[in-house]
C-alpha cells in the first residue's frame, strides 16, 4: 500500500525529476465537481460527486488522474493548475490545495516516482468541455484506474468530507447563488449521505457561512413558491468551526 505523508510547506517548490539518481517527481490532481447526469425519461436524478480522469496510454483500458512531471522553476501548485488546464482544458478551479505525498518505491513500475497530489474543486455550474479521452466519473462508480490513483482519489474524498464539517469549502462546489435545497444536494453528494436542508441552513447561517441574497430563483417542476437564493459570504477557504463534525443521520 502506498505510504502517504503530507507536508505542503516542505514539498511545494520541489526540484524537477532527477533521472540521474533514479528518482522522478510527478504532480497529480484530483479534480472534483458535483454533477447531475442527464435523464432521458425526465425522472429526477441525484447529483453525484465526480472526478476527472483520462485514458492512459501506459496501461490500456485504465484511466488516470491528470498530471505530469515537474519542470522548470514552477511551484507544485502552479504545475498542478497548468497540467489540468493543458491536458483537460479545465481552467476554472475555484479551490486548489495540496493533498498528500505518495512515495512508496513500488507505486509505479520503473524509475521510482514520488507523487505530490492536489485536490481541486470546480463549481457545479462551471461549464466544462473535455477533450477526447477525458471524462467525469462518479467516485462511487470508478472505472479501472492506473497504479495507486484509486487510493489518491479516496484520500481526496475523505479530505473534502472532513473539511465540509469545519470550513466553508463548499463555496468551491456550489454556484454563485443557489437555493438551499441545491446546496444540500451538493453536501449530500460530497458526504455520501442525506443532509437535511433546514438543519444545514441553520448551521451555516449561525456560522455566517451563507447569507441571503434577497432574491428568489425559478420555481421547480412541481410548482410552489420560488425558492429564496443564498450565497457564500466568502469565496476563499476559512475555518468556521474547528470542532464541528457533520454526521450521517441515525
């Protein structure tokens, strides 16, 4: 099993791959977006937390996270954004943070390769047109993936779920404005269990995470009153309650 340690301050800005010593450094990014798949029959389809993958040439039939070698004098975070933009044409990442370092000597065949990994979040309403060979996959229904990429995705998913409890990180998954029912669907998709809309509004309002915009959205297919729209108070990550934990219903 790959050993994972994380120390963003020590690894950001590392040197490029050193083939002379039999060591290679790569950057891999786990890019999440909450997406609702199209429904052919008009039925309601639940939103899902999806990850961005591309077909790999080194392992036919498998998919891999976007990434590549470190080069030049760029910091690792700059490399992460550039590689996702260049290989996937995804440029609107609302939040990016270093995830972990995967350094097991046998994680990939050949030259020993250390992976510095990042988690990136894309808003649910950000339009994304992917190049051929790239696709979004629900994290609960991954295709066969290369090397230790499944473990890297799982590490990112747990990081995201944890931070939803004590930070405002959902700002990077939600649209600029939203009804609370939509935000609860985003939390549900990311956490993997139902989230009560009323309770979520109460918690996030008490922590000054979301604020009312004073406007209303479109009425849903079932009719009724137009929903009130909310927005995040901040569009940068901040800790809102360091001891908080969102738990699944009993």
